[in-house]
């Protein structure tokens, strides 16, 4: 029974999850994963941008696939926040909060 106890302890410890060091090189330096856009600018994992490829525009997110950063298409077309600018000045400026 005494010989069986150390073997059970080793077996139990082998089932304990150990930290995975997949993003650390052998020298201990952290390997940074990111995507790049058309101009070569860095785009962090999880960020979403509008991409234009072969005349198509779509929203894409930087993701990891099989330990490689890649672009995943989220939706056709691109979101925009551009609104037409009004050239007419306000007639009644009392409704505008000047403290903003």
C-alpha cells in the first residue's frame, strides 16, 4: 500500500493543468500576435476594420486561427459614421448648451 501512494500522487499531479507557454519563446520573450492592414499598420487581435480587397468592401476582424493571425469577414459592406454636413446656421441658439 505504501508503494502505491507515491504512484497515485504522481498520477494525480499529472492531471493538474499546467500553464501553457505558447506565446513565450525559449528565451522568455513574449511573442506578440497581431494583424496588419493594407498599409502595414499594426491591428490588434479583436479589432474590426473595413477592408477593400479586389473591389469588394467588407468588415473584417483580426483573429487567431491555428496559432496564426488572420482576417475573418464579419459582414458585407462597411459601417460608416459619416453624416451630411448642414451649411445652414442655427436660427435659435438658445437650445444649444454652451458648457459642452
